[in-house]
């Protein structure tokens, strides 16, 4: 049945009148209570002469206002009487406008008013018993009664305990939230006093020019040039500082010419004409560039791979037919005496500095066949997938990437998330967790070793990504570089690099589907907000590196693998099975394949660098916490 429009209109008019009536009364009571605080002493003696026209009350609302204020405040609940006009005001708003948000909060507002109407008078009587206007007769009587039962100290404990319990119930405070709140508060305090530190540093720089305040200028003691003649223990990285003659150390000229003759001989035997042959000696392999005569089919040379390897007595060779950008065919032959590429030589080189100067997240992957330092910018990759068999250099490669980033970026610009299911590979970096790690609010171990915690850290990282996108949207910028350039240090966002040392172990967990969803989502969206992924695995099979993950990792590194199938899985082509191990790798990015020798760094040298960056001078920014992960 349809309601009568006249009855509906009549109810609306009554509701409007009643709503404005409550709003008017709330304003009347509020003004009378407020005026009572200043004029109650003069008006209290004249309350019995209500109808005497010659006597005027000093209250803004006259004698009625003075009487109502006296009843509610002095004879009632003291200063808590101000809750009554507020309650009437909220009730009037709900009746007039029917706000759903106000209506949902109305019941909780009443509970709050009831609690504080009792708690405030008792507290004021305990603290200021002489000011009866604050506690009222209610607070005076109840306070006296409780003091006779518990004493003043006991009543104080009761008041404090009640407000703590009330806060726990209302705000749902747990020990973890309390602990994380204290940590964040300490972090904000450090940020607030940051301008004082900057002022002090500028004064020091002005008066003492020899003091270096920039952390990026300080180098670990391990990288300093020192004489090592009399040193008893020489780490490999220190003993490699001598300049070496490439031809004498890698391969003699006689061996080089002999290999050229053997290649020409075997090709002539199969009637393949060659115009010239050129050799380039690298740290691990020597590249022989063959310039065939016009009309020679490339497939004929490629099919002679095993014959050439037999004739040169080589373990394995790799034929590049043709070399991209050149009119030649390449034959890569391992050196009899390979040279180690040391991390120190790369970090101290001028070539490395020039190539990494304008990169956001520079990483050196080693040296090319032409003995050039090869650099990539992880911010442009934007993610990296690494695969290779056990013992072929994956862990060393991850360590060199982390060390290079530590050396090039300050703690406020870079944060790591390390996931190490094997529990021992990345544990050496625990000392820099305060300055260089992004942590969960309730984390105990900064390096994630428990497979069951991986889901939480990935969920939290996705929430951090969403929060950053909201910031970019409000700032109307497209990426993290524009955002940091616009807001400088005030709202600075650091880069976050997620490193997973053994992804295959995560794929065996019960939460495999969830982990794959989070990894895929981060790989698809996280580039613009400065979150990048480096994932390594020793089992590059299709059930570990799925098509969905693989499509979002265009930059890939393959160390030596056991079969052509694994090479195709990681690189979409063969070749990784022909590598010679010990840091020999193929880097693929956007259909470009480059062979590199990964730099080597000793464990003791890593320890020295971690100790250096674990000093208190690098930990002034405090912990960086990710958002709280979802329960489900």
C-alpha cells in the first residue's frame, strides 16, 4: 500500500521542527554553561529570586540560563555537563539530515559521553578537590565514597586503569601495535630534528672544510689503495690490484695465431671461404670474428660447432651467427687461463663512475668480451630474473649487485627486502637492517627465511605500492623520480628492491598461487613507484618460472644450466648450456644477448663492507616499516 503524501509531509514538518528545536536548545545550553563558568559566583546568590524584576542575572541567557547551568554543572556532573548540548546537537543533525555516518556513530557517541560523564568529575575531584565547579556534587559525593574505600592512591590507580582499559577497547590496542607505534614515533622524532642536524652539519662544513659530511663520499676501508707487500693475509680482491697485460695473462700471441689457423683450416676443409678473421681476448673467453665470403650460408658454419670444438681441443664453444650489428660470425672459445674479474677493480674504475653517474639504480654485471665494464640501470629494466645450476655463480652475482647498490646509494634512497629460504646465503646483511632494510611492523628477523612469512611481506609490499600510487595521483606526477624531485626531502620515497634468492623453494609451498599472484602484480605495476624485483632460482623449469611471471621479466640472466630446455626456458633460446661456469653468464634484455663475466667478491670482503655500512653513522634514519599486512 502507498502512504498518504499528506501524512508523509506532516511527519517531515514535525521532524524538521523537532530537529531545529533540539539544535536551538543545544545552543542555548552551551551558551548558558559557557557563561556560567565566568559569572556563577555572582548569580548563585540570586537564584531564589527568580521573579524579582529588579534583580538581573549576569549569565548571557538570563536567570533561566543561570538556573539551568547551576542544576547541570554545580548540582550535577560538573564540567561534563557540556556533553548534554553536544548530544542534543548531534541528535538534531540526525533528525534533520539523517546522515548515515552520523547515525552509525550515534550509539558509540552516547557510550563515550556516559563514560566521560562519570570519569571526568571523579578525576577532577581527585586532582582539584577545591574547585567544585569542575567535578560538581556528583563528583564530590562519588569521589568521597571511593576515597573512603580505596584511599587517594587507590582511587588514582583506579582512574588510570579505567582510562587505559577504555582506550584498549575503543582503539583495539595490542602489544604489537603499541611496539610499532613507539618505533614509528621515534622515527618521526628523528625526522623532526633533522633540520637541526642539517644546520649543525652546514656550520661544521663552513668552519671545517676538511670534514666530510656526505656519506656517499666515504669509502669502506677495504676499498682504499694500500700497499700489500707486507700483508700476511691478502684477500683475492686486494691481490688483484696490479695492472695486468691481457695478452700475457689470458693467452699468448702464439696460441692466438694457432687457433686462428685451426679455424681457417677446418672451414677451408668444408669449402667455406673466409675473407678475414679477427680475435678479441676477454677475461673468460676469446671471441673470433669470422668475415665469410659473399654467398656462404651461415647455417653451414653453425653446423660445424662440434667439429671446430674438436679441432681446437676446447671444452665447449658457442657460435653467434651473425653477431648483431656486425657483418661477421662470432666463435667464442674459452681461454686456457681465465682471469678473475674482481669487484674492487670495477668499483674503483673511472669507467664505472662515468657509466653509473646518471643511473638511478646502477648495477655492474661484470665485463664483456671486449673487456668493457657492463652496467645496467635496474630502474629501467625494471625487474631481473636470474637462473643457473648450483655452484655456477648465482649467489656471488646477487652479492655483487647488493654491494654495488650499497656503494652507490644512501640509506634514505634505497631499501632492501631479502627473502632467503635457504637461511644462510644472505644472513651476512643482518647488520645493515636498520639503515637499508624495509621491514614488517612486527618482524623479528629482518631477512625473511620462513616460507610462511613470505605471503605477509608480499601482501605488505603490494599495500605499499598502492599507497605510493595514491601519493602520485594526489601529486599529479607519473613516477617516483618526478615525485621526489617535486617534494625533495620532505616526502621522500626510497627505492625498494625485493630480492628472492631461491624462488623454486617458494613455489613448493602451500601458498604457491598467492605468492605467484603477488609477484605478478608487483612485476606489472611496481615500476613507476620505485619497487623492483630480483628473483633467482636454480631450477628454471616451467612450473617455477611460469609464463605469467616470465612475460613481466624482460631482463634475464642465465648462468650455466644443465640442458638446452632450461636455457630456452630462461632465455627463449639455447646457449646457456654452453657456458663454462664460475660466473660466466648470458644477459638478455629486449632480444639482445650479451655474454659477460660476473665480478667476484670474497666473503671476508663482504663482511668488511657490511661492517662499514652497519655503523651508527648510516643508521640515523631509523627503521623503515611497510604497512601492516592483511590477516587474510
